[in-house]
């Protein structure tokens, strides 16, 4: 699958950041003398305010300098040149995936003279970029969020909305960008992949409240499109996250959040207000292990959600009341001959209604170590983990406790995630920098059903009770990710080369509808024997259920286990050209390849194309970006970009290819409206024996 993006943006520029879709940022700039001439050989010393890490570089013959692959944060710079007064500039902020374009203007040296600039120097943005938005630490910590999942803040960015595939809560489900399905959104954390390959969602999925606490997220960038070739595997957007690190000062936070139903309004669909509570508490701590050399940061977050589930019938009532007939065209739920039986059944169904406990219990842990191995090598290591469980939490909508499914249709889901990551940023020379990342992660999810009885649907009464069609299930996913980016800075050219490999092993167990499903739609029967017939007495769904005369029965069979392993490889090259101080050009190309395991794929001789996964090896994606700045002091910048994108294929599709090839029985579907008499009644006995064989109720009685 590929997606082509062509966009034009014209905007007034006061911002300093240019999207690069990387886990680091950069500072580019020039050094001028009082006559605005370029100064060659000027020395720029850059210091990370939090850690004291020191970077130093000299301007080239054009008076330009560039610091690449910088950890996001606050920096200070000191610029010196022969015959000029040194200039010190503070508050230089580097955003994730951004380039800060700055300009230093030095004055002539006096007898005893130093110029200190407390604010940042003039910033000019002229490089090509896509449309993106930064969500910073202040917004993450201070904006109110029900559940405090930081990715919900993506909805504040242009073009973001909820994907219909998500749950029906406004705070659950996939994120869609630009009308593209949420499965084409990619998540990166500190430059490492943070996606679930099977479901094409963030690791841990949206069953769990979150995998990372808000307290450990420094900032993140949302890039719905990009002309940068180092961004790929997404047709919608890339959500790029950077986590916090320790500093030279000991610091920490403690927090406790309480949400209580006593402060909430009553749900308009209910005549009472259920009692629910949400507790979230935890801490962070960070500081130096050795000043200017090694730092640590750790955090813990606990969440305890008690949110009851309110089961109501389809008409909104709390009891089932059989309705009498209203003429020949509107049959009732009962007649005098079976009134007692129908009312007894209604009383039994009424017990399904009520208030049931639901819980979301979990925690998230985080630890990070940053080490300045040498003046040219920065090592960062991180481990993160999350646990999630509860009660009746498979179908739990935090936005509304109301459901028209019986509690037996629910279940308990468990989620465990771990990620161990390391990155090494190395200055191979003054102009050549390497950024290597390695990561191992696992995502374990399994669920249990509240019932093993077949699912029963009674239209107009209950949408379903019994074993859910998607329970039980289990998915185990293990991923290894290696990535390398090489950056080379020239006089007018900024080169980037890189690639990565993402290896994934998946075990999936999904016995969908293996427990069977009954549907009690209206059906016509013999009024004396209640056997289906043409032109007989029409039973309403409630009356059909009272007499145990379902209209349909469906059950899946065959294999339930799949191993849709996949490997993903990518390589890219990009040149960002500073043609003039006002005109920039970006040229890049990216190659993506996704391969699929074939060990468990089998072809059905009747359908030669079955059991095969298409492999496209021609996924070359050109990227082009142009920008021009009109004016100097407050420039108006026009940008135009073009890109070709090849999103990854979710492995849930390949799982279906592996299990649904037609070689083994797949399902049975029985329709009681299709009936026969006489000799053909033997078919009824055959159908009944099939159902009994697979452990369901005796649905069809022998003639």
C-alpha cells in the first residue's frame, strides 16, 4: 500500500523548529560581524544546561555551523572570534525532530568588553519541512486528561481525530490523521519503534490506559506528513516521543489525581449516578551519578479505576415486560396458552440487568541512564514496563458505563509490556555524526471470558449474552529493532544516510465465535408444535427465545493459532541544500521492504492464490521539499513538498491468510427458516448432530 502526499504551506514564521522526524534535534546558524559579513573560523561552544554536556565547533568558510543529533532540551552557546567580543546566548531550545536556525552577530572587541545576550539570538526558518506540531512538557503535565494518557493530546494537532475502528469512548481508540485510518499511524519513542505489529496500534494497544506515564514524557512531535526521508512506515502520521533524562541537579515529583463521580453530572441515559473512582499516583526522581558525566531518571505510575458497568435492555428498561398483540399485523410476545412460559422467561432475562463492578488496574515503570562516555560519545539506556489487568475490562467505555450486552459477554484482559533500549551518539569527526539505536520489546496480551455458553442475541431485548465472539484470545509479540543514522554537515549541504531492521515474532490464538452464536430473529412456526413452517404463527424474538426456537446459528471451526511473523527493513538518503539564505531544497529517497513468514502458509488447490502473501520489493519513495523566505526580520515562508509513503501491513491480515485458506472446516451456518418435510427431515438430524459434536446446545430436535 502506498500513499502520495503533495502539500503547499504558506505561513508567517516566528517559530524556530523545522520538522525532521528524528528522536533528536539540531542547531544550525551563521556568525556575522557588525557589517553583516560572514566570519570564518569562529568558535561556537554549546552546553546542555541540564547535563553540562559540551559541544564545540568552528564555522566554515561561509561562516556557517551546525550541531546535529542533539538531545532535546535547553542549551547555552558562547561564540568567539579573533578581534570580536565574545557573545553568550542562553535559552536555546532544541525540540524533538527540529532544527533551530539562529544567527549570531558579533561586535568589535574593546579594551574590556563582553556582550551577553540573555535571550536567544534571531531565529530564521528557511528550510523545507512538512506540517507538524510539538506538544511540550508544559502541555503534557498541565492540560486536563481523563486517564492522563499523553497520546490523547494528539487530538489538539491539526487534522487529528478518532478512528472509527476505535472503541466508542471519546478517549479510546486509534488516532486518525488527515482522514487516513489509524492503523497507518506510527509511534516512536527515543528513536525506537513503539508499535504493535499485529494490531497496528501503539504498544500495549488501547486496552491499557497507557504504557508511559505523563511524568516521564518530555515532549513529542506529531508529523502528519514529512519531506524527510528518515520518516517512514506510516501513511497517516508519525508520533515521535522523547523521554526525560537526569541532570546535574537532583529533582523529583510526586503526584496524586482523584476523579470521583460525586463531582460529575449524571449520564443522560440513566436515572441514577453510578459510583466510580479513578486514582492515579506515583513519583519521578532524577539526578547525577557523576556530575557532567552520568545521570539517572526513574518514574512510577499506578492507576486504579473503579468504573461500574450498567447493563440495560435495548429499550432502556431495567426489566423485560412481554407485550400483548396489537392486531394481526403486530403479533404479541405471548398467547394465553404460553403466557406463563413467556413471563417466566422474561423474569429470567430481567436478572441480566443491573450494576456490575468493572476495574482497570495497572502500573507503569520507567528508568533511564545517560552517560557521557567521552567528549564525542553519549550513551543512553532505558527500560520501561507496564502491567494491566482488572475485572470486566474488555468492554469498558470510560466515557459511558451503559451497555446493552449482558455481563457474561464481557471478560478480563491482561497486558504486559517491556522495552529495553539503548542509543549511542558518536562524533566520528567535526562534521560526521553517528546515532545508533538498539531495542528489544515484548507485548503480551491475553483475555478470559466470563462465560463458556454460546452467545445469544435477542433483537429488541439484549444485543448479546454468553461468551463473546472475540474471547478468549492471546497474542504474544517480540520485536528487535536496530537503526543507524549518519549525519554529515557540509558548507551548503546537510547529508543524512541511514537504515534500520525490525524483526518481529508473533503468536496469536483467536478462536473467534468457536463457542457458537444463536440469533432469535422473528420466525414462523407451527402454532401447535412450534416447529418452523411457511405461513405459520410468527414468533417475536422474546417468544422465540421462550420456546427455544432460534432463527440462525453460526459457529466457526478450524485452526485458531497463527504465527504471522514479519521483518521490516528500510534505508534512506537525504540532502538538504541551503541554496541561499532564503531558499532551501530537500532531496531524498527512501526504500521500505516488509517480508512475511511463509512457514505456516498453505495453498488450497481449488484457489491457487490462497495461502500467499504478496511481496512488493519496489518500494522506492522519493521525497522533495522546497522553501523560500520572503523578508529578513519577520519572514513569510512558502513551502511545497512531495512524498511517496509505503505504510506497513498489520499482521492481523496475514493471520487470516494463514488460518482461512479453506483447507479445513471453517464455519457452519444454520438457518431454521429453510426447512423440509418427509424424507428431508434427515437433514435436520444431521445438522443437529454437527452442533452437538462441537459442544453447543441441542439446537435442532430430530424429526
